[in-house]
């Protein structure tokens, strides 16, 4: 079991989501990153294909995306966004990893 930590930006981005989306994402963070092995790839949890300064892994929850790093026994969620079509939006702006 790992400890999930949200960066200040990720916490702000989580709080900006609708209440339903917050609960959905929080449940997925606990189930997928805390209780399971966050570094093990699954269909909705995988290492980014291209190296990124922002994060190493991505967690998909419907249209929501959580980007994170695994450091020892901690999982550091650094960014939360929403996928619309083939574009990622973080803080209401288009974001390119």
C-alpha cells in the first residue's frame, strides 16, 4: 500500500471539479494508486509514452486524467485534467505534455 499525495496544483484542480467528479476521481485514486500497485500498468493506468517533465504515469477515469509519479512508497499526483476529444485541458486551458 502506497501513500497518495496531491500537489498544491492537483488539489486546487480537484476542488475545481464538480462534486460528482471529485468523488469519482478520489475513489479511483484510492483504488488504483493507493491499494493497487501504482507502477503496474493496466488499461486505465499506464506509463506515458513520451518522457514528460510533468509526470511519469497517467490514470484515466472516464474523461478525467490524473498524472503522477511513483517515488518509493509515495505516489505524487502532480496534475489533474479533463480530456475533450484528443485534447487535454488543465485549469481550463489546453495542455500539451
